[in-house]
């Protein structure tokens, strides 16, 4: 495989179109973030309303993430073939419909088939479609651009966490699901209808990092060790992050955090809001860093920081203020996987099949949702403590950071040299 190294050069005049597309992608991503990132606020309400256990409720979350990720190769293929506009708009509308219909369910099966099914398929179409769009519009700033739209997926819940928490307390969770489902579905679909793929007459700058000159098709990519190492690493990082996202309210209650007020605000929604901010900021930040110091070096820094932050959060859990602040650091060390892995994959295997190729890698998020969702809840129930769960998470975070330097970096170099 031949490799091109673009030298620093003056950026050519570019159309403002790609920045408009970036903004539209950011808005659409924000509109689909709440089904995942605000899920933890609904778990107790669904649990009480349906009269079921926490592990049973958390299967909903796993269905959402599994469908969001395991269907992504097909969704990426459809976006590559038919374009992003109609498919992404449909995904936004379907995600909103998932919230609306879940408000009326009376059984676990109904919850799985509404919140899990509709939100999973809808958010998957939007997420994979927009990531595939951005790696094409920004060949020179691939890490930054994917980080920005992925930040929308993290930032979106900032705007909804406190309003949703407040509305749930005043009007109930069912009314809240209907109102926010309508708002988020309409806003996302409207943004998507203005999106498009770059055309030959769009002036785009050259690549700024080592990039493959060959476009590798999914079938060939799936036969490489590089891909499977990235898949293994992303699975481990996804497991830790999704465990904390989906179980945050549960282990915060066990740690006594939910009963405490910090800076005049309830600790749980405050922590969730801080987490959404750092989860959003980390994606363009570390994407921008990786455009300059390399993907694997950035991975090592971020993933090891994640391991250290989780360790501190658990050891200092009796101090609510420290717990809240360190939870923000945890998400700052986790959320960048959604800018580093797609940019690394595209650097390695080219842009022609970028959306479909990332769809296969994104399936690692689905594996992580199963490990970090119901299986983590089951381990907690068996052990009677969250500490064994956190010990596994810390180990996986540290291992992934080490693998980035000692395994992924030399393996990618060897693959590029072939």
C-alpha cells in the first residue's frame, strides 16, 4: 500500500459550504444524543412503572446501542449509495418517535420495541451517516471535524438534562418523553434535509497527516490485523464508558451521591451536566491534538487519563464534590474515542468506503453496551457491590492506552509500508 505524506502548506481557498455542513451535522447529532445520555434519568421511572428489575430495564439500553452499532455497516452502505439527506432525516424522526411511543408502553417488550428499537435504528443512521460525511468534507482536519460532530452527540444532552429532570418531577416521565421526542425529532430532521456529499467542484484542501493512498473495501479491511486490533481496543473503551453512562444514577445512589446538594444544585443532574460538557469538549480537542501529534500518541494520553480518573472517582466517592468533578474528567478521557477511532480508520483504509468501514468498527460500541449494561448490572447484583465492576473498567482503560503505543502504532506502520 502506498502512503502519501502531506507537508504543511498554505491552505487553499475553500468554500464555506463545508463549515455549513459541519454545523448542520452538529445540530443533527445534538438532536439524537438524549436517548443515550439521558437514559439514566428514566431507569428508575421505567423500573417502578413496569415493576421490573434494573438488569431487565438495562436491556433496553443495550438494544439501543446494539442496533445503533451492529446495523451501522448496512446503514453506512445505504448512506454511501443514496446520500445522507433523506436517510439522516429519517433517522432523526425515528429517534424522536422512539421516545414518544415509549411513553405509552405497559410492558418490557413494549419498551424494548420502542425506546430500544426505534431509538437504536434512528440514532445509528444519523451517527454513522454524519461521521462518514465529515471525513469527506475535512481531509485536512479529519480528527477535528469528526470530533466536532461527535461532540454534538455528547453536548446535546447538556441542553436537555436539567429541563428533562425538572419536567419529570413536575409532569411525570411519560409527558416528558412525548414533549422532548417531538422537539428533538423535528429539529434533527430539519437540519438533515440541508446536508449533502462534497462534489468535484467543492474546493477541499489536501490531507495533513499520513494517509493511505489506496481505498480499501470492507471485505479486504476485515481481513487485516489492524482493523481487529482497533475493534478490540474500541470494545474495551466502549464498555467502560457505557457502563458509567447507563449505570451512573444507580451507582451514584449506592454511593450516597444523589442525596447531596452541590453548589445549590442536586448532585446527580449536576454531575450529568458536567459530564456532557467534558464528553463534548474532549472530542474536538483530542481530535485536534491527534491531527498534530498522531492518533496513537493521543490515544495513550487520553485512555490512561481515563483509567486514572475512574480510579480517583471510586477511591474518593465519599467526597461528593470530588466525585462530581472527577466524573467530568472520566468523560473527558472517554468521549474522544468517537473522534480518534474513525479518523484513524479512515487514515488507514481511505475515504471511498469510509462510512461503511466505520460502520463495522462502530459495532464495537454495541459489544461494549452489552458488557457495560446488563452484564455489569448482573455482576453488581451477584457481588453486591460496584467495586468489582469498576476494577474491570480501570484495567481495560489502562490496557487500551498501552496497546495504542506498543501494538497499534507499529502495526499500522507495517501495514502502511506494505
